[in-house]
C-alpha cells in the first residue's frame, strides 16, 4: 500500500517556485529578477527561488528556472519540481508561511 498526501508540510517547497504558489511558471523567474534587480517585494520562498541550490540568490537562479521551463534542461535538484518537500542541502535560505 502507498499513501500520498495532497498537503505540503510548512517549510516545504518546490525548487524554482519563488512565489510559493505550488507550481513553477514564468512568474517565478520574473519574481526573482524583480527582487534581485528592481528592489521588488521579498520572495515568499528564498529556498524555492534558489533554483541551482547553491545557497545564494543570483542571476543564475532565474536562468536555471527559465531553462527548465522553456529549454528542457534537467529537472531542478531536490526536492524537485513535482512534490513539495524540505531542502536536503543545508543553507541559510528558507520559506515564509
């Protein structure tokens, strides 16, 4: 038997989901670019925005997300892009509830 929940625990995220809306879309790299370069609103999930999982928010993160969305590059690192979960890589980034 296998049980799968449709609820995500607090603090879980999808890699690349910067706006923490539960899906990876064009709005995610746009939100990251807005935050990084235009002084836009704080991201709801810094860990989700860290698409390359290097523990930092840089221009490489929205580029990686755009590559995943439109160029068929590899699926984002764990927790991936399908099922929200926790970051297996220790860093100082997190998600707001």
